[in-house]
C-alpha cells in the first residue's frame, strides 16, 4: 500500500515527518511512504546513503500555512503539499494520506479534493479522547461541522462504530449520544430527534451519556455535533491543564513540598500522559472516500509512525468500503 | 424584607434549612424569614424557647419530590412548600424565595407561579462557576432552556451583566460568549447570530471565549445555551473529579506516598474547595418577576445563610427592576 505524508505539515515540519516516515518504512516493508513537499527541504533529513527503497519524494512547491483561510487556500494553492496528497488519493496513486497541518484545510482537502463517500452528507473529524483506564473513546464530530442534523448524527454513529470495529477490533462498540442526562427524553431538539434514529441504527446504541461520565469509559464511540464536541474537548483539556498547573504550584511551594512531590511524580506523570489526548494517535476524517488522517500539530516522529500504523490497519481492514456499505445499508433499509 | 425558604427542599430537609434560617435571622435584623413547609417537621428544629421574632412558619402540607415531573408537580401539588413560596412572592407576601429542591420544579414554579418579567422570553438559571483565582464567573443559561435563540442569548447577557453589577458590585462586568474559537466569525448558526446582537447590547462584551480559558477568568459573565452550558459544566466537573480521584490513588499507593500526600494535603484541599462550584453560592433564576434562588441539594446551614445574604443584596439593589428596565431599554432602542 502507498501512504502519502504531508511532509511540510506540523509544528516541526520535515524534521519530524521524514523521521517518522523512516521509522515506519523500516517497521513495515509492505508500506510505501510518499513524502510530499519541497524536495530541497525534505532531502537533508534523509539518511546520507539515500532513502530506503520504500520511501520516495513527491515534490510539491507550495505549503498551506496555519493561518490560511482553509477553503480558499485549498482552492488556490493547487501545488500545496497537503492538496497534492489529496490528489494522489483521488487519482489512485496513494491509499491514504497523513497530515499534521491546518485542520480546516485538511477537512477542505478531504471534501473538495478527495471527495465524500456517496450518500454521506457530512464527513466528521474523529479523535480519540482519554478515559481514566487509558482505553479512550472515539468522539465525532469534533469540529468538522458546527451545525448538524439528526441524520448527520446518525451517520457519525455508524461511521464511528465501523471505525472502532475495523481499526481497533472492538466487536460491538458501545455508541453513546452526548446529552444533558441519561434518560431517553432528555436533551435539545437535535438530540431528541437523533435518539430514535440511533435506536434503530445497525449499531450497539447505549443511549444518552453525560459529559461527567465519559472519563470513566461509558462508551467506545461518542456522537455529538461539532459545536458541543468542541466545548466538551476544550472544557476537559482546560480543566485538566488547570488542575495540573495548580498541583505544580503546590509541589514547588517549599523545600519539603518539593521532596514530597518527587515521591509522587512518577505516578502522576503517567496519569498526565494518559489524560493527554494528543497522545492518542491521529484523528481520521470519516466519510471521505479515502483515508485521511489528522496528526496533532506538535506530533513527533513516533506520532507519525503510529499514524502510518493506523493507516495500514484501516486500509487492510477495508474501512472506507465498510463505511460506505454500512451507511447505504441504513439508507436502503 | 421578607424571605421565604422552602424548608422541605434539599438533601437534608428541615434540619439544614431551619438551621440556616436561624443563622441568617440572627445576622440580619432587617430580614424576616418565612419557613414554608410542614409545621410538625419544622418545629423540632427551632430553639426550645421558640423561634426568634423575625422567623415565622408558613404551613404547607405537601412536598415536591426529587423525581417528580416538574411542570406536572407544580400544577398539581398546589400546597407543596416550593409552590407556596412562589405564591407568597406573587401575592407580595415575600420579596424572595430560596429552595434546594427539584431544579426543574423550581424553574416551573418561577415560570408558572411567580411569572416572567414583561418582555423576557426565557428565564435562565445562572450559577457561579469556579476560576483558578477563586473569583468565579456567572454562567447562563445552565439548564433552564435546552434550545435558545440569539434573542434569548442577548437577554441572558443583559440579565447576567445586571446581576454581577448589582449583586457583586462589578462596575463593568466582562460578558463573553461561549464559542469554539475567539475570532468573531467562529461558531455555529446560533453563536454567529448572537455575536452582533451582543456587540450592540448595553453591556461590556469581550467577544467569544473558549471553554479552556474559562478557569483562567476570561470573563465575569458567560453566555451560552442551556445544552452547551450543561456539557461545559459537567465536563469541568467530571474532569476535575477524575483528576482528584487519580491523585487520591497515587497518594494512597504506599506508606511513603501517604507521608508525601500529608505534606501536600492542606494546599490541595484549599484548591479543591475553590474548584467546587457548589461552594459558590445559590444560583438565581434570572428573568423571573421576583427573586428565586436555587441552592445546591447538598447545601448545609451555612449555604442557606449565604443564600439569604444574596437575596438581601439582590432585593436592596433593586435587581429585578434593573433587569426589567435594562432589557426593555434594549427592546425600545
């Protein structure tokens, strides 16, 4: 299989993307990595003896910046590394693409360059969020669409369930609907309309779930509109960050508190990492007619290697075809 | 002024409500507390020598339970302590009411028994949420209405601003709109439509605020629809709870970690209390034509006393009249 990596994307640029590609190429012989970007900036990061046989460069002269207006940039910068990755998928020259670049532009690339799966109204961004036991849950949509209909939520639910099944091997993923209470009649107009659709969908629907129970692993897939999902993610992130910051203040208050903190530190550091959702792999853009994976901007080489792992599994398992057939099954039924 | 306390409401019933009323009556001579509820259950908690002159009992034979369906219960249980409190306000026999009972029923009491301020479409529940520095912010709506229009959000903004000004003495409360990014064009259809209305409102609008910045005190009043507000609150609550639980596990892992924990405990306990939003006083139901304050179910006598303090300030400052004139000023302008 051929995996295109947007070599220019992410906070660290080619230094990390190329290092990640090399790690992945060494680990998986069956994966051919195409580094897409400025050849002059990529080459210095390759080994002195030249790239391994399953790593090639596809030159692209332009780059989409973090502050570029997404749709406009994707339409105009036809030779941007991210856009070229999308084109490689559409033309059948790549099976998957990985980028740590501008999230909005990546969604626009998926939508405008790669294209949607037939019948999917809105693709969804689906990162893993942390749980206390480290297993995590897939949340979608987390920012691709600010306004959703109940039919969008139904498709998110099916796509998320298929992903967890195919890529993570969960036989009956528990799908929950983000809501203000667990009872069936709770919620706003959107969640009230979505509830009966999810009950009839070909998924294991476990009903409404509350934001406060998510960290305890109340579901494997969380369905929500992009606005509520963003509020959820940032509230979790902000609260965890604030608490850890306050801990640090307490820990450094005096000599004796520093001693005490040193004793507790290993366990707390492990827990903090578990809570860091950026450690939980790349987020797929589901509903696109091809594999598009979003890495966090701060990704290191290991994160890119892990994204290649995800792409391999998703490709081998036939994820995109399964999403297409499961969502059309629902439509035809 | 006369303040009606729903003596039957809350997890601890008359034991705590009566104790709180006695504390308040002792502290403020100008406050007359009316304990509304079952006389036979209230009397045992009064001092042996009888109640002080500024505490009286208003007998009410019925009670609204925690699992009662709110609107139905308020309509049918005409002699429930909470409903009678509402009727005392409507009839001018009380200036404010305080209850720790069923939140939905209290909102229904406000709406159906006390009534809305002329021109207010939707009253809003407005608790204080914590910030790292302990000052907190008022968030509304937090659960009175699951679906809101941009005009509802505008009224929430004005009501919240007036409350912070009148009751907390903040001369120019910073009002923020809960959103997915700080830039002006961000958000879903609702927040995009609300933004220009808030810009033109007679408030100090500081623009969009993100969930992750709230704990750092980015605003004094947070405007949001009840669904998003609930997700926010429960995500903050759930994450803080999960982190503190994980800390506890680390702290009790071994003898030496217990020792270390003992050193750090005082500072952490103080911080935990600061993060506990149930410590931040009673939540007003704003937009009701009278003062209705919701205490947390687990409130102790001190929390009820503090609610009386809030009611006194709100009454003295002319809160309800100010909300009425500020919101109608906006309408007329």
